[in-house]
């Protein structure tokens, strides 16, 4: 039996068993959506095997368990936020969804005129995750609620102004900055900051920036429910100069009612340490399952407001544990299968007309929301390590109850780990 080296982070896994060749789509967190890289790798394997005499049967399947990926991602988020060494993110492109969690929390965040930031998860019936219920809840005023519920985009200038990045550097200088940082050969924060500032510019948001609409956003998005936010926004839309609101309203009304309500509640409970978060802010780029979500921001945000609101009352560990529960429960369709419907309608069938369940905000009850926020048994919670050098890197997946379940040694979890998707 010949076997190709398997990389657990690879999007396509290939195994050769005599005359049988197996391909596994390994993007469970992206629900195995086909990306350009997947297509490239598939084509390569299929061409190779078609030309080989010993290849007689090809089996294609998909990895159906994202439990390990989910657990490891949230556990990593904690360590990104609290990392002991100096980190610099050079953000030159799109930062969406979970990608921002690997860049925003860093000490230094460098963006350019080509940087685009958004958190569009709620638009497909998911929630603002990977520590963003915590991060967004600490933004000025109610900007966090606005970004989470609408999926609105910020450019590099906006990010600096909002505290989501520390420096703005023109894209043509980014390569030179990287070389200078490497040649510095030191993590001294003063020295690193000095080098970055040699290349950075003082910038302000553009005239049409949403940040210049902060008073309207604060007035409308301080409400206690998504319904009240929309009603308040509708009233503001009739005022001269507020024509921009209509497009935002249209997106909100097309969004997943469940997604919007979960997200608002989550972000609103996490905001105790504003200065700490801003001082700890930075971004680096890694994907979330939002590949191709650029046009999804208008479609699914009712999970949003509640998620943000909980973020205002919670510490970082509390927020991450909450988000882990939400992700597990949403992927298991605990109260709604909107995330699957959103992905199907927007990225597979592409008809842009998802059928949400329930279809309206009024039918997403507080009792239903409580079900997805309910704490797990202690052994099933995300294991955030207690602060201290000796145990800082404890709580890894391989030592968790979930790993035991994967090996069927922990029977109460067998169903959860084996069938995280409905």
C-alpha cells in the first residue's frame, strides 16, 4: 500500500490502497465548499491516476467531522490574544470572518489601501465567532453591533480609525517594511514600532466612510432587539442625507432571523476591557469558512445582536467558551438549520433566495436562543488554560473529552463527535 503524505490542514487528502485511490475533501469547517485550490488538487490527482496502470478505482468522499477543527481554532484564538512574543500582522487584502482573529489581536497591525475587513457570518445564519463577539463589543459606541449585523466592510483607513489596526502603510512600501522588520532581528517593541512608523502614514476615514455616520449608528444600534434596531433605522432613513440606510436595511431584512438575534446577544455581553483590547490589537490573514462570502453580507444576520451584547459583559475566555458552544449548536442545527440553507442558497445554488427557518424575527423566541447559549457540562466546554507559565498551553484537543469521543472511548460524546452535522 502506497500512501501520500497527509497534511491535516490540506484541503484535499489522497490515499492509495493498491488499485484503489481515495480522495477526501478535507474542508469540514467550510462544509466542503469547492474552492479554486480544491479544484486544482482534484484535477492533479485525477490526471495522475488516469495515466497510471495500477489505478483502477477512484473513491471521492468528504470529511464530515469538524469537531477537532472547531475546538482547536477557539483554543488557538485565546493564545493569539495572549501571546507573549511581539507579533506584527501585515494585512494586504481581504480579512473576513475567522481570518481577522489571527490578525486583530496582535500587538501591531499594519493595513494598506487594499485591505478590506468584514464579519459577514451572520448573513448566512451563523454567528460572529473566533473571538469577534469580544473584539466588536469593545469598538467605539455601537459600531460593533452595526458591523456584526450588517456585514459592512471597512477599508484600511477605517480600521485604523476604529482601533482594529495600528498603522497604515501604502502597499508599495509593504515589502520593504517586511525586509526591515526581518533585518531588525529583534522583538523589542520600541524598535519594531519605530521601524513601522518610518513607513506609516497618518490617515483619516474617507468622507463617505460609515465611521462618519457614527451618531446615526449609535442612535439605532443601541436598541435591545433586532426588531427595534430595524424600526429605528427605518425612521432614520427618511431623513435627508440618510439615503445610504436603504441598502443596509434591505440586507438586514434578507438576513437569517436566527443568525441576527444570536449575534446581537453574543456581542453585547463581552465588553469589559476596551483599553486592553485596543492596545492588544492586530491582524494576520487566515481563512474562515467564508470563502466567497463577499456577497453574503446582505443575507443572514439575526444571530448577531445578542452575541455582541453578551460580549460586553464577558472576559475573553468567557467569550471564547460561549462562541464555541454557539458554533457547536449551530452546526448541529440545535434550533435552526439556517447556516446550511444560507450556504446552499448563496454559494451552491447561487439563487440568493434562502428560505430561513423560522422566516421572521418574531418567531425566534428567547427560549430558543437560550438553548444555543446554554453551558455544556464542564468536560465538554472549551478548555481555556489558567494563566501561568506552567499550564499556559494546556487544554489542547488531544487531551479533551472530545478526542476521547473521537476514539469512541467516551460514549456520552460519541454521537456529538461522530455526527456534528445533522
